[in-house]
C-alpha cells in the first residue's frame, strides 16, 4: 500500500498524495496554535500552506517517476 501511495500514478493515489500534502500544509501553517510559543499572522497562513504544497508536489512527482524508470528496465 505505501509503495503504491508513494510511487503509483493512478488517479486515486495522486489524489491521496494531494490530500496529504494539503493536510501537511495546514498542519504546518497552524503550528502556532498547536505549540503556542509564537504567532503567525492569519493573512500568511494560506501562503504558508501553498508554499508547503509547492515544495512537496515536485518531491512526490519525482517519487512517481522513479517507479516508471524501474518498470521500464
């Protein structure tokens, strides 16, 4: 299951990866509420979520490509 989640390019696995990326982004942007040690301006939270997703998206894309390359060999 984890191998499919990380490497499969089926629609359901790509959707699952996108949802997980969004959850991680929201989690990171709300760390100020979870930890309570610092404050993040609410206007920046959507930008933080988008930044996290923009970093995670190419990483997940490369993971999918590695399976395609190994399947071709």
